[in-house]
C-alpha cells in the first residue's frame, strides 16, 4: 500500500510538472512614454523629472516576470539610453530611430531579458507606400514604423514574434493603410514556410494606434476575420482605467493604446489579465500623457 501511495505521488508530481512545462507565462507591457519635449508642454514635467517614474514602472511591473517584454513608443535616442542604463545589463532592446533607421527620430523598441530570450532576427518596417526609410506615408504627419523581433525562449525553445508600433495621429488614411501592412505581416508570421518560420508562430502587437475602437484601423485589426485580437476582449481579469491617453490635464481622454495577440483561433494564447496603469500619483507629476497597458498571457509550448 505504501509503495502504491508513493508511486501515485510520483505520478501526480510528474503530471503537474508536465502541465507546468507545457505553458509559458508572458507579461507584455506597452507604454507611450512621451518624447523628451524641450520645452515641455503645459502641465508636463521635463524628461529629467519623468524618467525615474517610467523606470520605476518598468522595474516594478517586470520584477517577478522574467519572460516579460516591454514595448515603448515615442522614445528618443537619449531616452532609450537612459532607460537601458536604468534597467541594467540584464536587458537588451531592438529598434531604431524612425527618421534615419539609426538614431534620429522616435523609436518603438522591444525590450527583453537576454538570459531568457534569444534574439533570432529582427527588423524595422516603415509604414508608408513602399517601405522607404524615413518616409511619411499617405496623409501622415510623421514618419511611422513597426519594430518586429523573433525570439526563442531559452528553456522551452518556444519561438514568438513581438511587434511594437505607433500609428499616425493626423492621418486616418495612414492609420488604415498601416493596419493593412500589419495584417500582412501577421499573415506571414502565422503561415507555414513563411519568412519567419516553417510552421508559423504566435505573435503579439503592442502600441499606440492613435485609433479609438470605432476608428477604421482598430476595427480592421480586431474584426472577426483578422488574425489579431484585442487582449482586453479575451482577458479573464480586467483592472484599472478605461482610457489610456490622458494628455497632461486628465480632460482629453481616449482609449488608443492596445495589445493584440494572434493568430486568432489557433489556441496558442490564453489571456489571464489586462490592466491599464496610472500615469500620475499623489505627487501630481504625469510620468507620460499616456497610461501603460499590461497584459498577462500564457502561451502553449
């Protein structure tokens, strides 16, 4: 009887370990941190004041989530230097300045832990008619990009594609056409024998779309025929505010920052939680004119 009991315990432990090993928890944080404006806008503190607030947010929300990805927008070169120095050497990033493909203009970086994720390949895609570096597309007021990285989990060997983007605020056509480009990229990622994988890969898209949920760009990315799906719709738990943009006065509010996962309907992802974090506390200082969005997902391996 004792032998049978011991065997039962061993079997149960093996089953538990197998179940645990079959899933990979991943936290995704996306935040438009507001570029280092000089001079700052009304109600805005300079980057020298705001940067520690952003670093505190990033540290705290990834402290016990080793598989976390951080996706940022509106990051100037001086800001990515400050952020990477503040996060420490365990972290690395992919991304370039959108104006010249090097250091000029805003980055939309993906930041990851080097000991957890192996960077397989990465690239920046310019969101314009022909993908030309530093070119504005359609009716856009600014140059727009998406940063794309393929990562392999060191332990499980599971591969995933991460994307960070920032759509145009001025051009509705640009946002719509950018969404079409993203859809094409997502189809390539999910397809067997694609540029990304011989089997197709799970992916996520994080960023500031400058598109509310009634806007064409969001609806294109989140409709039933799209490969992407808004994590807020899937999450078992919702926490925090509704709106992600607040300006520096908490008056002009909107929901324009999102995290999508895909491919839709494939069963790779289970979204446990979705939250919108505060961007101002009792000190009255806005860390950014946007709030961060944090999603806890579980990926099958």
